[in-house]
C-alpha cells in the first residue's frame, strides 16, 4: 500500500536536514607539541579548528612566535605560518615537534643594517682619510667617481628596501644579521681605505678605462632598478604567480635570456666598478658577490623548474600567450593560449604542502 504524499514530504525533510547539519559540523583536532630533542610534551591544545594556521594557533608558552619553529617530524622542514591542519594529517590527533630558533629580527631590519653601514663607513673614509694620512695633492678624479658610484649603489638599495621590495613578514636569525653586516662592513672598510689612501694610483689607461666603466656601472644600476620595479609590480598583481616578461623598456630585455636579470645587473655593476678603480679589494668583493649571485640564481632556477614540473607546466622556453595571463604573443584567434602559459613562480599545490625552504630573500 503506497504511503501518503505527506510521509514522503516528511522523509525528504529529514534527509535534507541531516545533510545540512552534517555540512555545518565544525571539525576540531587535538594538537600535541613535543620537544624535538627530548620528546617531552611542551603544550597540548584541544579543539583546534581544521582551518587553523601555524601563525595564529601554534604558539608555545614562554616563547615568542617568531622564534618558535614547528616540524611535522623531528628532523623535517619547518612549517610555514600559512600551513593548515588539514594538510598535515587526516586523524583527530596531530603531533608536532618544536624547536627554539633563537633571537629573530625582521628582514627589513636585516637589509637596512647591511646597506646603511657601508654607506656611512665609505663616506667617512672618503671625507677624512686623505687628510689624516697627510695627502699633499688633491685626490684623482677616479676617487670621486668611486665614492659617487659606491654611495649611489647603497642609496638605491636603501630606497628599494623601503619603497620597492615587498618583504615577507617572517624573521631571520640574529646570527644572519651579524654575518651579513660583518661581510659588507668589513669589505667596505677595506676598499674604502684602499681607494681613499694618498698612495692609491689611478688606473693604467686613465680616462679610456674609467669613463666606459663608469657608464657601464650606471647602465647596470638603472637596469637593476627597473627589474626590481617589474618584480614588485608582479607581486602586487592579482595573479602574482606569473613571471614578468620583456616589455618596451630596454632594461627588461634580459628577461629574454635569463630568468633573474637583477642578479646579472648586480654582477655587472660590481665588475664595472672593479675595472674603473683597478683595485684589488673591489675585484675581490666583485668576485665574491658574483659567486653569491650565481648561487642564488641557480638555486631559484632549480626550484622554479621543480615546481613547474610538479604542476604540469611546460618547461622553460615554451612561452605561450592568452588574455587571461596578460600575454600577447602566440595567441589563437579566440584570444586564449594555444599552449600552456609561462610557468608560475609559486605553485599553489607546493605551498599547501607546507615545506618551508628557508627565509625570504632580497629580490
């Protein structure tokens, strides 16, 4: 005997109501934080939401959040501040391991300290060393040009740190600040003393060597500035995963050859200064800076290719274009990409895996 329509209506309301309650049910987990050395429980948190992130919830008592490092495994990578619980485990109990990272400072403080010290040290040596050492003649013109180039370089870095670069909200260990300041300040003291001493001799070819090197230095500094501005605009865009391409600005054309031309311009600037001054300290500093820039560029390039291959993008050099990614070349009649767009710098799937690969870096 069939049921009356009212019974079917009540049954449907019962089923829909159960699904609605199940969809609005809030999931909670219990998070246990252990010391990674002793395995002793440091802190236990009950009813932590599944959407809780490491930066807002996972804080150990007595430690500042910036110096507390959390790991899913005792010797695993540090978790990012944006890492969520549901990306780490599927059970209702999560065990994390904490470690004390030591005293931390902001990245903006690190870069301002590294760049302001060399500027002040070199200007002090430029203004006082010649007179203190008893220089009788006036300094050669290359000494004034070297002071101008050195001051311009670090003033540009300071202004870019304040107004151009978008630094992360993370922190760096104090020991990194001390090592960076010791490196930059020490070399500045050496080359400043060498170039501003009365016994310093001008380059062998005089103006034939100084003027072209000086113009090359200005070109590299301008190129580095425009590349940093392009990268900053990329980060401020809605789709910040796209890598900037060469535009009508000639200083951005190195994007056609290399992926990180800011390092190329930085190397060119220091090599130009070394050729212009023909000084051993400047050449040594240029060699060390070039090696560091090559290491950074190679590391970032490998990371980019690894993330691009994981996300299914085409390898480097396979450029495409579409209206969705603001690319104009290689488009079909419909305005969409005939092949995948340029690989992104940040892979969303890799970010969700919460594998921390270290701190932020100066762009």
